[in-house]
C-alpha cells in the first residue's frame, strides 16, 4: 500500500510513500543541477525527524519552497503511519499582538493551496486569515492543517496572522493541535452560536498552549457569527472570555440559515446586533466579505455603510480588495482636521476655565469630544504601524 499527497501544480510537489524492505529516497526536480542536492537534503532531514523506516519515498518537485516539501512529507507519513511524529523541530518565536490593534481588513486565503499562500504576507492586510474550513474539501483537511502549520513556522508576518479552524466537533480540535505549534496571533471560530462554544475553544487553547510550553502566550479568539442562533446570542458570545478581541459576521451562511436574500435590508438587523454586542463588550466588530471581485464601487459603498454602522473592518477574499477596505475604515484628512479642532477647542476652554466648549458657534458635548480623541488615537496607531 502506498500513500500519495500533493499536486503537480506550480509551487507544489508530489510525495509518495510506500512500504519497502529497505529505506529509499528518490527525488526529481526541473532544474536538477541546481536544486536536486538541496531538495534531497530537505527531504532526508525531515524524514529522519518523522522516523520513517523501511519505506520508499518519492518526491517530484514543481517549484515548491522548503516548508511545502516538509508539509507534504509529513502529511504522507502521517497518512501511512498515524503514529508518525507531528511536532515541529523548532517552534517559531512570534510575539503576541495588541488587543486593540487596528483590524480594518481580514484577508481569507485557502489553507490547502501553496500557490495562493505564496507571498500572502506581503499584501498589507491587517489580518491574514488562513482558512481550514469552507475553502478546504473534507478529504484535504489533514494536508491543509499541516501545510498551514509549516507556513506559520517559516514565514514572518509584519501584521497579524489568524487561522480559521473547523468547528470543534468536526476537526477543529485536531486543527488546533497542529496550527498552534506555529503560534498564530489568533484563531477564528466559525459558526459560533453560544458563550459555551467560545469557552470550549478557550479551554482547548489553554490546554494545548500549556502542552507546547507556551505558558505566557495567549492566542486571541474571533468568533464568526453566521447563523440566526449566533446573532441572537451575540451579546453573550462577545463577553464569553477575555480572549475575544473581535467578532465577525458571515453573511453567506446567515442568509442560507434564515432563508433570506443578501440585501441590505435582510442583513441590517444582524449587522447592528453584532456591532452593539461588540461595542458593549469593548471588542471590535468586522463586517462580512464582499464576493463580487469586479465591483470595487460596490465594495467601497458597502464598506462605507459598514463603517457608518460602527464596524471596525471588513473581510476580503482577494488582495485587490484590501486598499478599498482600508480607505473606508481609515480616517480621512478632513475627519482628522475636524477632530483636532474639537480637541483644541476643548483644551482652550479648559485653559480659560470655561465650563462649556464651543466651536464655530456650536456647542461641543462630551460624546463629540471623546469621539474626536478616539479618532486621533486610532489614526496615530495606523501611522505608528506604517499601515496604509
């Protein structure tokens, strides 16, 4: 019996493992003179870590980088021998991110496609979201979680990197066992429907972090609300645990669940419910994705509406959408100038001992002043992070 994983697509490789009387390694690559020795060394080193014995291993390379090769070898070994080693040789060192950092965009990318994963860290998304759920077919779940683990261990992200796992009873716990070795900043819980769902995830995170020796590390949580039950329980989900830093909306599953068409009217209540619950709990809210890649005007309009409702960001399914989303959720120069005028007027009134603050003949009450200060602080965070 043999096991074969991977593809012959550009940036990937095909790995086959079969039982044999003596160990054997055969590798092939397009530019053998330059690449074969290095490829063979990567394979041999990782196979030794996986403790492969009496197996013939064949690797056909189609331009895969080292972490893809290691991931495909591990997938094949674990499919052939469930007891094969699954721990990374060396855990990455990734600092925790700030709880309230700007999260204007969350860019989804399928966790099973090396070509789409290549360079995903350079597109400028505030959150890169490696997906193990909807974009990965059932028979590709193991390979995807191993690939994502090795990507996390190999790539340095300048912004946040998150992983959307599967539901806990449908492979999510197995996802955590692998991907937490790569220390993502956060984990997205799909189809969250109760505080208990969040607490169960947090308990698993704490258990695995302790097992890995990450006693001082805390992985953030992003519940994704995509069902009627989840929307109705948004408030309890938002306050379920202090690891929750942002809640997201999934409109496609929500409309399917309630039998609605995707219209602004049909989504308004769900969106408002998420924003109110998030802001009452002191966490961020992120709007659903916009699926029409050819309609940038529609994306801009929906993003502006979402910001107007109180959302802090929005999902993206393609890097081309990031700039439009960032513009919508970033303060304009006019907004900043107006906010600075409000703060300056308040400072002058305080200096003069005036109880009331006015600007251009209009009274400025405390909520307006607080909103202006919050906008200036947010813009400062964007500037300090070099975000655009």
